[in-house]
C-alpha cells in the first residue's frame, strides 16, 4: 500500500515547481489575494507558501491531507461546473509522503491560528498555537529527502537555477490571470520576484513583462456562440515593415483555459505559423509574446487527463482552434494557401 501511495504521489509531485503549483492553487481556491512564496536551497530545504485566504475549518483539519479528501466538490456532477483549481484531494497527501509538512491555518471564525505537524500518511501528530493571522501557511521541509529524484534532478547548480526559473514563470502566469493577486517570491531570504495588485489583465501583463513590450501589443476579444467560446488577450502588433517587435528569447507566451495555465501545442503552433508569415522568416527559435485567455463552459473541459492538470482535454478543440485562427486572421491577414 505504501508503494502504491508513493507511485501515485510521484505523479502529482515530481518537482519543486509542482509543489509550488499545488500550493498556489490551494491558496487561490481559498480566495487568497496575497501569496508569499519562500524557498530555501531552491526549495529542497524548504518551500513555504503563505496566503491570506479563508483558512481551513477546525473540523476539516484532520482530513485535509487524507487521500481523496477535498472540500471542493461533493458529487461527480460538480465536475461539470468546476470553478476551483483543485478537486481530486491528492496534493497535500502526496506532499506529506515525500517531505515533512507543517500547516498553519486560521479562519475568520477562529481566535488564533494553529500550526499542525503532519506525518507521511497525512495524519496530524501535533499542534500548537501560532501568531499568524487569517489564512493558511504550508511549510514543506526536506522535499524528496532519500528519494533518488533529489539526486537526479537537483544534482547541479544549473538544474537548480532552471527549476527556480520555472517557479518564477509559473508565478508570472498566475500573476497575469489573477490581476488582483499580490505575489512575492523569495529565495534564501532575498526577494527575487514580486507582482503588485492591479485592476485588469492588461496591467497585470504589463507589470510582469514591462511597459515597453506592452506598447507593441494589441488587445483582442472574440466570442463565439454554440459552442460558447470567449477569447481575449494580447498579441504582438504587426509593424508596417512586416516585423513583429514582440519576440522574446525566453518563453513569454501564456495560454489559459478557464483560468488554468495550460500547454496547448496546437495553439502555439498556429500562432507561430502566423508569426512566420508576418515576419517572413522562421521564428521557431524565438518565442512569440502573447496572452490568450480562453473561456469555455466548465463541462467542455476535462482537466483530469494529466496529474498536474496542465494538459486539458477540450471537448471541442477544433472550434477553439478555429476561433483562435479567426483572431489571427483578422490581425495579420490570411495564411498563404
Ligand atoms: P484539493 O485541492 O484537490 O481539494 P488538496 O490535497 O490540494 O486537494 O487539499 C485538500 C484540502 O485541504 C482542500 O480541499 C482544502 O479544503 C484544504 N486546503 C489545502 N490548502 C488550503 C489553503 N491554502 N487554504 C484553505 N484550505 C486549504
Ligand atoms: Mg489542491
């Protein structure tokens, strides 16, 4: 049973970045507007995510890290109208099985916060009062200690730095899709990235990419009925000389489906084709800068296909691709036949 537990854990939690992702999503599901992420030794010694969200009710605490416990859905029909990031009740339990976890939490009804120590099976072994205010702080110590993955993935300084960059990119994505969210990322006690609260996606995009980039972007909005699809975001302006200013040497493209950052190869490929047409060269080594926010009815997506939920199954992907293509066509003209 322990082996099964570890196998399934290792599917949800494969890296520092996947721990951060799960904890951020839990904070967002709890309506947090401020999230502080503190890493030590690239997250291997410590990952701490503090939020100012709803907190965890005393009655829910004993089961919070028990496999398949979730406070977010209560029937399979709820999956059809999913509005939260989490729904499987796996993350916290999985993190417990590969690290030492402390959870400090306080709801609006509590007088003070309590810090709980969890064991590897997600049970509470001790608790003590804490001084933190409303919200939840999850502290993950010694991730992957005694697991081969720790030696494999984090063997060199370069790999560690890459992982830190991935954490930052992930936070940038949530920062864009959640304009009113304030995020701080610290590593070894120094703040390495921060995003302030802003009032809309445009300002959020600007605050993470810089005003210069924003000047060369055009906003778009596109709706389709039946199936209902809403697209909005920013794409690079095509200059009169046929150039696109917004090409970056690092990944700066952000696609969201119902507020989830996703990897959609087809959409990226499509956008690239149009970019190559406009610039008349193969820009495959440069990344287009864009923000594409796709909203579809919750019943149209199945986020259950990969454990980290970054691949989603769209029940009418063709329609979505067509909608994206319509936006691209109206901005850049049609692709040559
Ligand atoms: P899921 O997110 O799929 O419900 P998790 O294992 O990530 O599963 O979390 C289990 C439960 O713990 C959640 O359903 C929620 O009730 C509670 N929880 C975890 N993190 C937080 C948080 N930051 N704020 C409030 N509740 C939380
Ligand atoms: Mg979760």
